[in-house]
C-alpha cells in the first residue's frame, strides 16, 4: 500500500485510509471528532524536549541531521507501535497527520521511512 503525509488541517479524503496523528500535542482549532483519527500513537512522536530543541530558533535546517538521530533513539523502544503501523500499511493506505508548518523536513518523513523500511532521502 502507501503512506501519505498531510497537515491535519487539510481536507479529509477517502484516499487517506487510516488517519494517524503523529504529533505529541493536539493541533489547535481541530476537534477530536472532526479529525476522524484512527490512532494517536504518542510513543512514536518526538518528545517535548526534542521538539522544543528543534524548533527553538530558525536554525532548524542545521539541526535536521541531529534531530533525525535523536528521534530515532527516542522511538527505538516502541517497536510494537511501529509494527502495528506496518501491519496496517500492508492492508490499506496510511495518512500520517501533523500540524508541522515545514512539510519538507519533519518527523513524519522519518516515521514514514521506518514504516516502509526504506531509507530517508531528505
């Protein structure tokens, strides 16, 4: 199947398949009913400390490589949650939802690569 990455604020589509919020914090302005989530696996989201460190100033681009490594270390103990997503992905599309403003480099891309067992190209 496939794994999509979308902003939680984007329109819901029948092509979304399973909708999974991959942010630790609930997104502003979105109700839990309107989000139509299938899962919110907080164990697979960046910790508050890591998120704050990455976003603390405009140096995000220079921190990307270290962020990737630290995020991978954080989610390493949570293989059961990751395996659940891999199993779902074999059955139907997954959409990883985030409120991130920078859609080109965020943790959802790392998680997608882990689900698909592929290398991260960004």
